[in-house]
């Protein structure tokens, strides 16, 4: 039986999602087709809402429903610490763990010369700007522990070196090649606790 173009279009859209191959897209499309109308519409409403309501914080580049985001706007967060991450997903991991009480800075990626990601494509200039504004005592670099994450950390440490700010890198609690996003709370807490001074000469 030939499938309707409407149904094919849904499969095609789902197939564009990361990690969803043709087979999974078909399975999800059938699930949506069979599910109650209200359930399917609640999914489309949720998709619409993230695109309409979520904004990027102009200070830390976290995703939030307000600008500045609730973390930047919270006076009880330690203003002297900035924890640098690649992605908002990493902030979510630290917040879930409840181990960090300073502010954040999202790079929106990591250096990857082979994929054409250069320093100017990341929010490094904005980070330097925040440090130059004063009041920041420590920048904790929490890029992922792999080759690109390490190269990114080193580049940032070099840029911050002339400024009077302590630069640290989270500890070895996170396994090499592991992803912060999937690191459990205890390991993440230990990695933060075990952070070490990070000098570009090292
Ligand atoms: Zn923010």
C-alpha cells in the first residue's frame, strides 16, 4: 500500500532529528498516528513553545525564558566565579548536581579547526569582556575532557593569562573522552572540587 504524502512528510521531518534514522522515524510517526489527538497536539504545542519562548541570555548565553537568565539574575549566586561550558546542556548537568553556586558562560561549542569552528565562532570575546568588567575572581574551565575540549581550554587560558583572574580547569573526576552531560552528580561534584590551576604554559 502506498503511504499518504502527509504521513511521508511526518517521517521525513522526524528523520531530520539527531540520532533518528529512517526506521525510528517510521516507528515514531506510526506512534503519533495512533496516539490520541490531545497527546499529539500537546507535542506540537511544546515544540512551538520552545521556539517562541526560549531566548539566549545576553550575559552568559544560557537558554532561558528571560534575559538575563534566572541564574545571572540571582543575587545569591557567587558573582566572583564563572564556570565555562560548551553547551547549555552542561549547565543543566551542574544545576542538577547542585554542586556549583557561581555563574556560567556558555561558549556555544568548542574549537574544531577541521570542522571550521574558530575562536571567533565561540563566545570567547564575550567571556573576556565579562572578566575585564571586574568582580570575577575565578574562571573555571569545564569544557569536555577530550582533544577539542582541551584545546579550547588552553586557548581560553592563554586569552585570560594577561588578566588578573585565577584560571582553573575541572579535575580528573570526569573520565577522558567522557561527556559532562552524562556525568553523574557525585563525579561532577568531585571534578569541580578537584579543579586545578590552569596555566597556558603547562
Ligand atoms: Zn545568564
